[in-house]
C-alpha cells in the first residue's frame, strides 16, 4: 500500500517511528511534513495529505495531531476523504470495513507506538466490506463539492 503522512507540531515527534513501522511492513510512505516542531496549523497539513490521496488513486493517508481530532475534522471537509479517528485496532479495522476510510488519524498525545502499530496493521489488513455499507458511504459525499 502507498501512504501519504502529515502531522502538525503536536504529531511530528512520533512521525519518524510511524514511517519506520509502515516501511518495515513493506509499504511505501511519502512524508508531507512538517519537518520540525515549530507551530503550524493542522488544517494546512490535513489538506496536503487529503489532496495527495485524492490525486493518487488507490493511495491512503495517515494524519497525526495532538488528539487526532482537529486534523481528522479538517480532512473530512474535503469531498472524497473519509478520515477515521482511531484509538485502537478495532476502530482502525472498522473504519476500513464499514466506512471505507482512506485516511487513518490518531493523536500523538493519546496513543503510544504499540497501539499505533496495531492500528496500522488492522487498517492495512482490512478491506471495505461493501454491500450494505456502500450506499451509506456514497451518501457521505457533499453535493456542493470542495470549497478549497
Ligand atoms: C495543538 O496544540 C493541538 O491543539 C492539535 O494538535 C490538535 O490536538 C487539535 O485538535
């Protein structure tokens, strides 16, 4: 699988460990920044990742901020993005199986590397179930299109 990863300043420290784990599992990952702990605004990095995922069909994203909340809210404003804010392997698996999530989000201040590894595995190993979930996922899209 191919991933794009972005964070804000409150997610940047764990980014290197996350990248290393994703690579160790045989996946590709493109780092969209930031590259230091200077304060930045999470919507800017959510958008970078979201548009990269939309432009590169079949790719996925990982977004990290302090809680995962701001960066997931931001990504979900973009049509075609389904960013799942996850806290454990169950939520990471279900956001793929039922919601066809294309971005995995979590908080650096919330989960540690052990849980993150389990979430990445669950996200990667779970396919969208389709069926009754397809119509629901279709209804998520905003008929007014993207505002950015
Ligand atoms: C930054 O301090 C923090 O507010 C941000 O990373 C995130 O947790 C917001 O949702």
